[in-house]
C-alpha cells in the first residue's frame, strides 16, 4: 500500500478517535515506514535525530502506539524489555525465530501453518482474525551468532 494511503488511514484514525493531527506525528509515520527492519522506539528516535528531525522521545513512543492501534504497524514483544515494530501493510503473513543469545530475528513464511490455524479455528467454531507466532532458539555456532538485530530471510 502506498505511503499516501497509509497517511490517509492514519489521519482518519486520529480524527475518528479524537487525537490531534500534528506535523510531528506525520513525520514519525514517514520515518517509521522507511525503517527496513524490526525497530524499537529508541532506534526510530535516534534515526530521526540523525536525519535532523526534531521530535520528543515521548511523542515517538505515543505515536508508535497509535500506529499499532490503527494496524499500520505490528508491535512485537520478543522476550525482551523493549517492544519492536514492523510495518504491517504490503507484507505477507510471516513468522519469527529469535535467537536468545544475539537477538537476531529470522523471518519465514509457511502456508502449512496458516492452513493448520484455519482448520483448528474452524473445528472449534471460531473465525481466525489475527495471529502471531514466535519461536525462540539459539544459534548453533558462535560464528553465526552476531550482536545484530538485522532480520534474515530463511526458507
């Protein structure tokens, strides 16, 4: 979905829920949508500061929550003390494997998992609306275990 449409969705959400529409919130939206990987509020705040965009840390945190609430971002808690975000639009359903040693986030897709979830819900007379699957593991070798949070695509 184009950024323009996401901006319109966000502005509508803010209006409909009695939140102010500010330049800072729109700048935060643009910056968050430009983040390529999973990120936390402090990483986004630092990036904006390095791009000479002046916003308060509190406004970044609050705006990320609003963006999560209106389904532009997905918020994850990967067994850590900080919430991490990723853009939701334009992405296929995917799952995460997180290394408990280095916090590397691996993403993968698997249609069999989706089919199983749909079948289980159907058998229980439920309608699947959303889901999140997180798997925690450890890198098998120290050479592959890095101290980055850069997601890797695995098959």
